[in-house]
C-alpha cells in the first residue's frame, strides 16, 4: 500500500526565498525548498508522521517503505522543477482498491503540514507544493 504523492507530500525542508534583481531568473520551487537532500529529509520525516498516525497508518501496513520513500522523493523532485524523473505508476493505479476517503487524504495533508512546519518551510513554498499535489486527490480518493 503506497502513499507516493503525499509526500508529495509529499514533504520539504526549509529553503530560502529567491533573492536578486528583477532581471534575475526566478529560482525553481525545487531550489527554494533546498534541493534533493532537503526533499529526502522531508520525505523521511513525513513518512514517519504517517506511520505514527493512527488515522491512516494502516495504509502503510504492507508497503515497501524504502520504495515508497524513493518514489515520493522522485515525484516531489520532478514536480517542483528538479532533475529527477518519477518512475512510479500513475496515482489512480497505485491507490486502486485502497478505499481512501477524503478524511484519509486530509489526514495525510495534515501530516505533511507538520513536517513542512518542523523544517520551517516558508508559507509561500508550502502553498506552491500543496497546489502541485492537490490535483492528485481525484485519483487517490475513491470513497
């Protein structure tokens, strides 16, 4: 059972806001979040939050946690403009038959928010990340 997108939040460590002149190329969300190592740290913490969350940890019961984390890192890295390529399946296939409700999805988003706040990810970057992940809800929630 996998929660790959959530982590979309899926998960990201504090980066710094882009600074520079008006003519400077804007930094990607990936860079503002702190890059690959920051994403790995966020995903690791986020999956730990989900594992401890009695509302939704049942979805991780049979998951390959190492694989889950790797796919989440890829997904967030790619979605935020990083150099990664997501190699997992589409969200509908991954979550088919899991019976995930809106309440479950919202619990997952809460867990991601806890991680993002722990790593002091600025509100702007949190909103941008969640905006990238929100469209996946329709393929994840089935009940």
